[in-house]
C-alpha cells in the first residue's frame, strides 16, 4: 500500500483531490466509486472548487456509491443520496443521471439486485473509502466472514452510536443498510482511503502497523489490493507510531 502522510486535514483532502483530478483529466468519462462519511467531505469541497475555478470537468464522469441506509428516502437529510447531492453533485457539473446511490426503501431484494448489476457494469477507476471506528469498510461490518457482493447488512451497535451524531435521536439511526461487498470494492482499479477522525486509531493501527488481514477489521482487506493508497494526517500517524 502507498501511504501519504499530510500535515493537516486540508492537505490530506488536497492530496486526495490531486489523485482524483489526475484520473478525471486523463479519462474524462471515467467511473468513480464514492463514499460518504465526514472523512471525504473536505476532498469533495476541494474538487468542487477545482471544478468551479479551474475547469475540472465532471460532465462525462459517472459515479457509483458504496452504500445507503435502509429506511431513508433519498430526500431524507441523512440519506447517502442526499449527502452526495449536497456535498458534491450539486456543486460540480456532473449529470446526476450518471450518479448511482443504491435505493434504501421499497423492495430491498430488488434494490440489491439492481445495485449488483450497476456495479458489475461499472468499470470503477478509483474507489474512495473511509473507515468506521470498528474497522468497517462501506458498511461491511466486522464478523467471522465477509460478503463478496452487495447485500443487506445489520449495523453494529458501535456504528449506530458513531453515526448517531447526525441524527436528533439515536433511535432514529437506521439499523440496516445496503452495502457494496468487499469483492466488488476490490474490483476497482485503485483504492483511495481518506483515513480521518479521532476514533480511528485502532483501525489505523491494524491497517498500517500490522501485517494482519482480518475479517475482524474489514479495512485490512485493502492490503490485498495491488493499487491502494491511504492518506492520513501526521497527527494520526504519530498517535499510532507510523513512520513514513
Ligand atoms: C459510515 C459509512 C462509511 C464511512 C464511515 C466513517 O459508516 N458507511 O463508508 O467510512 O461512516 O465515517 P466518518 O468518515 O464520518 O468517520
């Protein structure tokens, strides 16, 4: 894995945006795999600025997202469709018809089938990733085994607690999600993780300071990919004792 250590969250986001910008400029009709969560927000902001001020052109880009909560309509402020629109798509010149976030309401089995077929048809150039405090990737929670393809996932109590900060009440946090599977994530040509957040030390340690590849920390599966990049701040690197 390639590891980039940055002085600040801002430079971490700029480094991530540099990688995406290069791909979009070289292949204007590429497909990007995108992620939600707080970690990539600054990078999306920076990409929007480059689109606005520097002509970075997303008009031919298509996207597919990692996951969606079950039970939230796309118009719900905490749905991942809403997140993507408000944090990125509304601020760049992308054709929203070419952006895909799985549906979290209606017939979930049909939604999963559709999600799997969209992923199968997408030739994802780069997949953006964050990591959950418990080491989850997308919404693939730690467990005795992981799934290759898109499926319904029961969220861990720790994930519900971590994501409760976005909801008025913990009881409002969905208990289930649809998520891309680990195999589908690994099919992307490149992986890019923005490793950020105060509760990420344990996952960061297992990812960067150990040789383990374990279902107990799905993020460690990234180590199996031939072109994976992790970007983190010096502060987090120092906390876990990582030296470049
Ligand atoms: C959610 C998403 C993940 C994301 C994680 C971490 O659970 N499903 O894809 O990586 O949150 O989010 P944050 O960056 O806010 O810590």
